[in-house]
C-alpha cells in the first residue's frame, strides 16, 4: 500500500521539547505535587526523588513545551527532487504553534495530505495536539482525530511501519538510519540533551539544526521503506525559519 502514497502529499516532521521550567524548584506547590504523582512509578523503580526526576519533564506535554517543529516536503523542481525544510522555533510556544497551524490549515489540511514522523503516533502528533489545546490554538483538521477509529487515522509513523505488526520494543531513528545506510542525524548530540542545551545555552538555532536533520532522515527512511531505494539524489533546501521571542 505504501507505493500508492505520493511523496509530494506527505509533510515530514519532528519536534523538540523542553521542560516548562528550568528547575523543579521553579514549580508552584500544586505542580510539584502533581509531578510527584506522575513520577510515582519511576520514584519507586529508580529510587530517585521527584526533583531528581525532573530532567524527564520535557517528555510529557503536561509538564513540557514545544520549542521547535521542523517540517519537510518534497517537490519536483528542474527535473530534480527537492526536500524543502522549514523550522518553527522560539520561546513563545503559543506563537510557534499558531504559525505551524497556519501552515497546516493553508497548505496541508486536505484529504490527500498525510503527516509523517518517527514514533509520531506515540509522541509528536499527540504532543503537538495537547500543547495546541493548552495554548488555545484551534486544532487543524489534519490533527483533529477525535472520534476516529485507529484505521481511519492516516498519520504515517516510520517506527510503526518497521514493526510489521510486531508489538515489541522501540526502534530508534538512528538505528534504522544505520541499517538503511542513511547518514546519522545524531552527529552533534541526541534528544536527551535538548532540554539542557535549551535552558543552559539558549541555543535555539542549534536545536533547530538538529531537528531538521531528523526530518531529512525521516523522509529518506520513509522513501526507502516505500521501495524508493535511491535517495541520495534528493536536494535539501532549507527556507528561512519562523521565529518567536
């Protein structure tokens, strides 16, 4: 069925997230208590305090925020395939999400369009949707899956594709890139370091560059899974980012 999907109808994406506050001590008492309840299982398993576990906060939409969304779509240009990359990043999450929603509503909200991410169904897609609701940004139709049955949701997840029905463990994008002979997107740092870079260095362009490399890898991985084994001819074109304060 993958071969029937037109590559020009797919928006490849990846997000980077950070904790809403740099330190556990910055949380008010209500959220400290709620964080401790959220971490109850980890507290017992890892024998750590809620404060020590706060390094995990970026993973959960209730305690984290989106600091970068990078997207890519393939177009034909001068007899060449071009992957156009654009990033939305900044400290103002609401503005970032509004700009991303504008892109979806105006260019990728039609029935034929699909979103593609790695582990997107478990992380990227629900995280974006939850943070949009928190920030009072109306969900674009392509993200509004309320009431839909699982088989009616057309999002593409490269990790799910690799499972072939297997329900076992997570397979990283870096590992799949290696076995499909795609350059590693993790040559600078990995996702576990994003929160630290954001809060200690404030280097959003560095984080956006990392996020963009993931999008490039995801797009090439999907094409190889689709049977398009020659992906080195794709030219990458990075457009001006959309920045927020």
